[in-house]
């Protein structure tokens, strides 16, 4: 089968390869891959910043959709013919993560989906929402689950509350769509006026250009009558977290998700104490939350925002797009 594998850190080591079709074990399913989507994490993996101990060669990419074409004799959760998605944290089923439950992921500790086939334990797959195309479904496992788990599952976001999302990448646009669907009012930041306009069309109440307004937290306060927002998806990290604390309402929640501006943050404690801000670390979500999200999407028929779909042979161009930054998701079509 054709696959894209990483043979060493650096984009120049992401190469097209011919590999044997994997054989499913007794509790495994063989998935014929239709499409995958990229996340910022895939870039961190290539650069050696996600897992410095990665074993090479490693077939890349976590977010995968495809059809089950073969099952082991012990498989009972799914059947041949099911169209399935991959659960990102492959062994995390429910409850707070225990031990290494957030560590095992496709393209990292086990081969990923950027290949014609992938063999996975039956526990790693969930049925894909039927109304979505393959390309749309492929966008869900990391970005949509992270936004859902932060806002709804852990955050208990409710109608009438306010949400701030940073930038117009995958997690943030799902955050915008899910929060809007839940009846919240969403503020969004971006470095691009054109992207802010597109976000308004998707339902954003207000857009703030963080490149032109480095003190964007004051703009958030202006848009919320001086109050701040109820919930923030903090995908930026670094120096941004302190500003997010200033932009949150007293008692507001910040889901700390990403590290676009750095892996560590210094935060002033007095504002945090005075504002009683709740800061919660997030790592995607367990399979139980992913299944609930997919059911919610099935009822709502929400359509993921895809920037560009690339053919399999143009996977490197898709990665280049990831490095430039997309509006929403970048997808690679694997099966023609
Ligand atoms: N903890 C978890 O479970 C989890 C899950 C998913 C993602 N993440 C992390 O969350 C972050 C976002 O991931 P993603 O896949 O959504 O990324 P992405 O789709 O690649 O989004 C990148 C976008 O972020 C925006 N951005 C970059 N620097 C920014 C800054 N300083 N301030 C505001 N926005 C900025 C830009 O939007 P504009 O072009 O509009 O400016 C850029 O296009 C990454 O750090 C990723 O590792 C963590």
C-alpha cells in the first residue's frame, strides 16, 4: 500500500513509501482509509516537538476516516462495512485520564492514517456521523472533540453565555460553531480582516484583529460591557494566557489547549485570585465524549469548515498549508 511516513525529524524526512497492508490481530479492524485531516499537532510531530522519542519510520496523521474491510475473530463493537473515525487518545475511554491514557495516538506511538490502510484495535474506532462527507468527517477527531470537550463536556456552556476563541484554526472554528449552536455569543480574534469577516458569516458576534490590537483583551472587555467572557479556548498559550485571564469574566473558565505562542506561561496571580478564574488543562477528550459529540452533530447537522482538500500525492503541499495557517481544516483525500 501507499503511505507517507516520517523517517527522521524535519519536513524533508516525510516521504512517500510502499508498505505491506497491515494484518489485523484478533481484536483489530482493518480500515481502508478515505481521508485524513491535519492538525497543528502533526506539524509538532514532524518537528520533533511533540514526541522527541518517536520511533522511525512512522506513518503520519491521527485524524482518519475510512471503511472497515476486515475484522479479527474477537471483534464485537463494529462490523465490516462500517464507516469509522479514529479516537485520538486511543486507550482513553471515559473519566479523567489515568496513567498513560492520553499518550497513545496515531502517527505517534502507533502508525497513523496517511496510508491506504490502517489496522487498529476495535476500541480505537467510532462510527462516523452519516450526514457528513468523508472529507468533513475526517476533521472531527482532534479539533471538534477538543472544542466540544472544553466547552460543553467540561465547561457546561449554556445558552446566553459568551465565548472567546483565538485565531481561525481548526479548534477555534469548531469552538465558534459549537458555541453558537449551543446558544452562546462568540468573539473571535484573527491576524486577518478577511478571516474575521468569514468568521462573522459563520456566526461570530465580533471579531478582533490581534495583530493590529496586541492588547486585544481591552477590546474583549469593550464588547462585553466591561464584564469579560464566560469561557475562553486558549489555543495560543505563552504570553496569551495572562491576557486571557484579563479577558475572562469573574468566575469565568479558560480551557488551556494550545501552545502556538510557547510551551510555558507566566501568569499574574492577583488578577487570577481576584477574578476567581477557573483554568482547566485540556487534552482532546475520551471516546465517550467523542461518541456524544458525534450524536450531537448528527442531530444538528453542523458542517465542518474545510479550507482545502489535497490529493494523497500532494500531502507535502497540505503540510505546507498547515505551516502557513488555514481557515478551519486542511484535509487529504486518500482514496479516489
Ligand atoms: N490540548 C489538546 O488536546 C489540543 C487539541 C488540538 C489542538 N491543540 C493545540 O491548539 C493549538 C491550535 O491547534 P489547531 O490544530 O486548531 O491549529 P491550526 O488549525 O493550525 O490553527 C492555527 C491558527 O491559529 C492562529 N494563531 C496563530 N498564532 C496566534 C496567536 N498568537 N494569537 C491568536 N491566534 C493565533 C492563526 O489564526 P489566524 O490566521 O486567524 O490569525 C492560525 O491560522 C495548537 O497549539 C495545538 O497544538 C491542542
